[in-house]
C-alpha cells in the first residue's frame, strides 16, 4: 500500500473531506450545482450568509470579516478546498485570505470578460453585476487586461439580488427591472452578456427572453467547476471511486426558505440554521 494512503491516513481523510463553498445567500448554489454535475462523487459543504445579503451593499471591511469567519467555519468541518462563490466577496477578501491562510487553497470568482472579449463579433460585450463589482478594482483590472479594443458595457443591477433571494425569479416586476438594464445594452450592439453575480443565473430565463437567441449569456459556474476538478486532481484530492457525493448546507437565514430554494434550483441536501454572534458563527 502506498505511503499515506491507508484507511486512516491524513491524505485519505483529507481526500474524503468536502469542498467548501460560500456566498452571501443562494447565488453560490448555482456554482455548487455545476460542481456537483462535474464531480458527482464529491461531498459539498455550503454556507449561505443570508442574514447579511446582499454583499454588494457591504463595506470591504465587513466582507473580509464575514469571509474569514465563514472560511474558518468550513475548515473546522473538514473542507479540503474553499470556493468563494461570490464575485463581491472574492474582490474584497480573496487576496487577504490567501495571505492570512497560506496553507488553504482558495478558488474565487471573477466576471468572465476574457471569453466574451475573445469571441465577440460586434466588438461590444456587456457585464451585469452588483454595484460593488462594477465599482471595484477587480473588474476594471480584468477589462484592462483582457478586453483591449473591445467595448465593455458595465451595468449595475441594484436590487436584483434581493428579488432573487425573495424567490422572485420570474415575476413581471423582475423582468421589468431586467429590461431596464438589458434593452439599452442590446441596442448598443452587445453580442455577449457576462453574468457578474452568481445569483443571476437564477433569472436566466427572463434574461434570455429579453436578449433573444443571438446574444450569448456567459455563466462562470461551469468554468469554476472545471477549475475545482483541476486543482483537486493536481493535489491528489479527488474523491475516491465509489464515494457517494452529498450536499450539506448551512444558512445564517431561514432554513425553511433555504430548503425551498434548493428544490427550485434542482439540488438535494440537508440544511442547518446557524447564527452570527459577536462576529462568530454558532449553531442555532
């Protein structure tokens, strides 16, 4: 038997551990869904910080505090990798988390401007994102590095995350909001729309109705799932053949509402409610 591969070895225990994923609410479940589809044997450990949603309206200091505590919560439960399934939290906290926790592997989100710019036919692409992402240095850097010679229309969508968290995925009011942002972008000739928030795939049907079939919609979740698979393979941490994957969720919001969102998204898993107290997370 190879060294470090016995039934109780640290390597095997780590390999059997879950992939940790967190977001401000239910949006990161779109990333969890993509990871589950790509890696069905992996155990997934998800934290939805619903009590603090939306992160796009929070300060960077708050987001770093939230992100660091949630990361510790996931690591304490055996997470072998941390996916920050939130563009806003990635921009605010990823660099500092990597500095403070050098032994932890983090995978963050960033708007998929590069593939949109590489394949544009019209030379104009759109990004729909939170206010914080649109104003942040991360998106500006991505546009500067990967979209030279391409017009990138950056559109903030204030209030959209709140509607999605309330389950208003396909209402007339939600579609009206989307039309107000997307129709001007369509008139300016975009041929691709980058979804710059993990919540936004949950309103994709409405977006598709507004934009029509000729405008590509780019959801970064499948690319994140591929990156998770690549990193786990490189670190010899992929779940063993025969391991049964599952999804364990923790929410700082209402557990019953979170369970209903799981059903809507097409996922099955357990949900436990937790509380924030003095900057730390404790069981409900």
